[in-house]
C-alpha cells in the first residue's frame, strides 16, 4: 500500500512539474543527438552530494573523466532532499541532455517516473536493475557485485580481529537497501571464513549524511566488543570510521579507498562507480546505449575490489586476501550471500 501511495504522489509531482515548466514537452531525440557536435551528459546526485568522499564523488570522477577523454559536455545537479529528484532529473531531460545518470537506489521511483515522461531520452541509474525500473527500454542499470568486495573486506576483518584477540566485527549500514546489504552479507561471510569463531554485529543509521548517527551506531557496537567496524553509509559512515579512530579499533572504508583518513583504516571495500559511469557515457556517445539491460561489475572485470592495507595491518594480510580474491574469480569460492538475515 505504501508503494502504491508513493507512486500516486510521484505521478502528481510529475504532472505538476509538467504544467509549471513545460515538463511534458517532447525532448530532443537521444539517438539523433548522438551525432551532434556536442554530446551532453547530466548527473543527478542523491542527497549525499558530491562531498560524500564515496559514492557520489566516484560518479563525479567518472563524469569528469568522460569530459576530458570523450569531449562530452557535462552538468551536475545536487539534491538537497528526495523531493528534488524528479525536478532535477526532469530538468536535465527537458534541456536535451543525451544521457541522464541518476546516482543511487534512492532515486529509483523518481527516475522511473521521469524516464516514462521522456521515452526518447537515455537514462542510466547506479545500483538499480532495469528490471526494477519496469524494463524500460531507455534505462540502463549499473549494478555491482558488492558481496564480492564485502567478502574480501570481511576476510581481512576476520584476520585482524583474530590477531588482536577480539571476537566481534561489525558493520554500519545507511539503510536496508539491496546494494548496502550485499556489502554487509559478503562482509559477514568473509569474516567467518577467516575466523570461524567471530561474531558479526550489524546496525543501520537510517541516514547517508548525518555522521553523528553513524558514529553513535558504531560506538554502541564497539562497546559490545567490536574490534573492526565496516562503514556502508556514504558520508554518514565517516562518523563510524571516526568512532573506530576514537576508540582505537580498526575501521573499514567503502566504495572509495578511504585509507587516507589514517592508519586505523584497515582497508576499504571498493566499488568502481566511476568506471561504470564512464562506460555508460562512452557507450551512449558511440551509439551503443544499452537500454533495457544491466551492466554488472564484479571482481572478474575489476568492477569491485579491495583497497590498500594499513601499514599497521597484520603481517601477510594482503597476500592472504589476494589469494581469496583469486578463488572468487576462479569460482572456487561461490554463492557468496547477498542478503542480511
């Protein structure tokens, strides 16, 4: 019932926007614009913004790379709240951007509504399957096997916990979303593979921005014995890492390599959103837009991975994790969990 109500509200917002600014007018054909002198790409961030040092930032890195290497014209619109998603996406489509990219699972309903209004505009969305968009032919899903990166981070966490004499590792998610839970499920499985006696603890801050919320969740976990804290909450998760620093335990970063924060960051689970964004732009510009399908990035294509290890990490940890990485790629390790129980 809640999802039906949300759909009705979104439809009303789209209709209102169309009446106010001509939102429903016919957009320039994306296929014909591909051959124009300038290919235009618009990026719509989620509420985490470009300074989250993680997810949105990586998307922007991919956009900048495309501007430099492919010569495309770019524009970024940032959301202050979820209510900005439809106006932001709609404005880019109405202004004739050839490819409009939404960053993140939270934009799923907004993109679905706008993509239907502009069937001749090409769209891509990070962390959302085209199936979840209703198999729209003008939408490409950009997905990642976060469970693989999470498993590597968890394996490292298990080694680090055992070396420190601890028996608990934890994770702080922003919200219970599929990409967040894929990371966490993999992390828990990896930790238990490295250290069968370890206990895994998980919590959600219900926020991807407010660092204090993630810090409080992490502090509670550390008080319960966690010696390694994995943040899966974007900008909010920086608070979880700060709690790890403050209490003298290990932190594990997410999406980008967050080892620059200090040697207390054991490693980071990497998700190459920048690569996915760049690839989507390259393909669309060359006339090979993959609407109605998903591009999936895992370890085999270097779409996810593990960051550098702290110089203070247990000796030999990098080699041990590298071995596990190859076992995942070869298929020796399979069926990594994707859901959190």
